[in-house]
C-alpha cells in the first residue's frame, strides 16, 4: 500500500513538471546575425527574449496538442498550414529566413515563449482578432512589430519599426550609440521611450490629441534657433543623427533620458 502511494505521488509530480515545462521546439542557426525570424498570428501574450546562444527555442505551455484517439492515421489540417512542430506551429525555414506561424484556432489558448539569439532580426505580426501583448527584450538586431495591442521593449538596440492601433508602446534602449532609424506609431495609445542621454537623433514628433513630455533640453536647435511649438516637433537632438519618427493620434508621447 505504501509503495502504491509513493508511485502515485511520483506520477503526480511528473505530470505537474511536464505541465510546467511544456513542449519545446528548437531551430539551430549557424549564423544568427544574418538571420531573420518572423513570428505570425500568435493568439495571446508573446514574450520574446534574446540570449547568448545559437538556437531559437520556442516553448508552449497550457496547451494540449495530443490528437484525439479517433484521428489515428489522420493528420490535423489548418488554413495556415501543417503543424510540423507538434505544438500548433507551422515552421518554414528558407536559408537564413525563418517564419513561424501559429495555426491553432483562436478558441485555444496555448502560452508560447520564444528565446532567440540576441543578434537576430525579429519581425512580429498579430491581427486585431488576437489579444496579443508583445514583449521583446535583450535583442540587438532589427525589430519590426505590427500589432493591435501593447508593445513593450526592454534593453534593445534598434533599428525599430513599431506600429499598434489600440495599445501603448514602451521602449527602453540599451546603453550605447543608436546608429539606425526608429519609427514608432500608435493610433489610440501612449508612447514612452527611453534613450541614452547622449543620443544624436533627428526627431520628428507628432501627436494630434496629446502632449509631448521630455526631460531632454529642447531650448536650442543645432543652428542656435528655437523652434518648438504645436503638436508637431522637428528637432536635431545633440546635433542630429538617425531619424526618430514618433507619432500617435490620441495619446501622449514621453521621451526620457536613459543611461
């Protein structure tokens, strides 16, 4: 009886561990700095984290991808393609370009997490029928995100192309020189960006129904002329540099000094 009890407890522990750890899919990248990853149609919150490695690692939890017994001998067919990952994803690898599309119905809610080599370029696209808030951190390559909800970036380097419809955008740059252009747009949300204090950039700031706030010194342009006013601001920050285009329709814009 005691032995059966111990076996039962061990079984419960193993099942619980499997549920926590979830399933994992890995893609080896021999040259991550020249690789591009496109993540498409993920249904819920999607965290993407850069690390010092050479593999894309996708983990799925809170999702059961086991086919029903009646489907034995058959394979699932989705409009977005075949599930060739075993966890609701269609993975298409063409040289250095990798596209991962979530193909499970939106009524199912698997939770995905993605780890990527820190030098990779990442593109993420999510439609308005999804309830996806996207977070990217510790990625040094190009980031391109089209979303309908919140976008949060931490410790990134750029270049950036960010667009959302009804969400806020928050981006924090890593210390160092920003040498590539940045484009950030929201229709009905606020934009909050932190850049290194010594950043040289050509700013184009626009908000229709909001206000622009900053702790940078906007007293003078590089020609010694003051030109600040209205809801559209053009300014050569620290002498000018890569173009920073930041625009929202109905939200405020915050530009902060970082380290």
